[in-house]
C-alpha cells in the first residue's frame, strides 16, 4: 500500500507572496499519478493539478506548479502570486495507474491548511 | 452541468438508525467510490465499484454496505449507525483525467 505524507499542518503567507507546500510519498509502483486537491470552507474537493509519473516535465496550471522528484518521491506544490481565495486545505494524493486506482483508490495525505493574509 | 450529485447535504441520526447516502453521476464513468473525511485524517476509501454489479471494499468498510445496479448510481448504506461514523462522506468518480467529487454529506450520529 502507498503512503502520502504532508509535513506542514498549517502555513500562513501574505497576499501576493509565493508559497510551497510539501508532499512525499512511498510506493513500490513505477507508474502512477499524483494530484493536489484544494478544499475551501465550502467543503468541495477541487482538483488543482495532476502529474503523471512517466512524464519528466513538471505540470503547470496558471499560478500553480509542481516540483516532481520521482527518485526522491517528492511532489511539492508552488503557488505564485497568492490570492485570498487560495485560503483552503490542500491535499496531496496518489493513485496507481490502473483505472480508478483499483483497491487503493486515491491515497491522501492529511492536508495542509493554507492561510493567505491580506 | 456534468458531475457528481450527493444527497442529503446534512443528516443527524440516532445511534442504531439506518440510512442511505445517495450518489449519482452523469459522466458515464465506470469507477465510483465512497470516502470518509475525519479531522486530521485526510480522506479514506470505504468502498468502490469498477462497474455495474461489481463492488469491493476499501480501507475502512466496516459498518457500510454498497450496491451498484446502474452505471449512474452508487448508494452507501449505514445499517446501524454508530457515533464513530460521524464524519463527512464524499462520493467520487474516476475518469481519464482524475477524480470528480460530490459536494459531500455531513453526517452526525448522536
């Protein structure tokens, strides 16, 4: 089974600053997907970014980018020009490559509570 | 809009009562799953289904039943609610891009 570790329970930065959230994982698989999900106070789980393990290029979505280090099993999320609306819980998640993730589904870390201060 | 619909949004049960959490999707995804979210625990997989007529257990299946008679629907049943089942429940489907979650059900068992 896989494990996902987020070592920062809470982070706080000023608006417009850049912030990096850490995530490490442990797996014996070579083909998998990694995700970052955002959960605002509304409770909705929102996909922020996804990375396929076979791709060396780091994924980018507007202000959000990842630093994927496969050998180190590290998957950090960088948020540039942070905005008040970025305040939320952020979850790192792992999924095996087969459809839906099979019996493991998505394996989540415990989350990082990110607070953007005005 | 395409997506995953969960009902109800909130529910309070007494210990020993039974209820069904409903989940419907219009994305034509074969894979559906149920998660529970507890404070400080992240989300954990309860049950999943890879298609109509096929279900299996996840990490925390005890106290829950599921069935999958159609591609669209994947209800979660609590047979005899316990305070330990107080949690937020999410239904999710999985397609080519990743998971799509419903808006969640906050369940309190008193």
